[in-house]
C-alpha cells in the first residue's frame, strides 16, 4: 500500500526544523532532476542551472500516483519555474506546487539550500 504522500504543503524556509544533507551538488544533472529519499518520502531535486536556482518537491505526481516527477522536464511558464510530469505533461510550479495546466491537486514543495558543495532540503517535523 502506498502511503498518502499527496498531502499538499509548501514548507517555508522559516518553518524548517531539519536540514537534510541530501547529496553533493555533482550528483544532480544540470537542468534536470534526481530523486532522494528522506525517511518515507521521495523528494525530487532539480538543478535549474539556466536560472542558477535549485528546487525540491514531492516525487509523486498526483495525476496517476506515480513516483516520476524527478524525471520530468523543467522550464518556465509565465516566469514561474515548473516541472512537467514525464508521463502526461502535467505542469507544477516549483515554487508553490500549484498545478499550472489544469485542476489537479498541488504538490508539496520544500526549501533547498546549497552549502559547501552539498544540497540540503528543509523539512518541518
């Protein structure tokens, strides 16, 4: 049974109680994503190097409940950084989690920081 990981929540930087050291920045492709695991969560981490920005969100796409967002295409829509699901191209804001091209539930987003060559993801627990 898959736990309900689609409970929307944008974790703000001021809500972070734990900064999880995910991996060295070299483990993430430029202008692409990779998945990391934190406890029972799969987190998609994106190196949006064209914008010199990093983003993190749940890996679960709410459309078909598949763990695929880390393999999605990243880009922009109206100046908003986004990820498009690789299966059906549903797009979500990497800042707010909002579904940008329909009425699917939003996704959870997480703050991210880079320190000493490592990617850290913020969680509130």
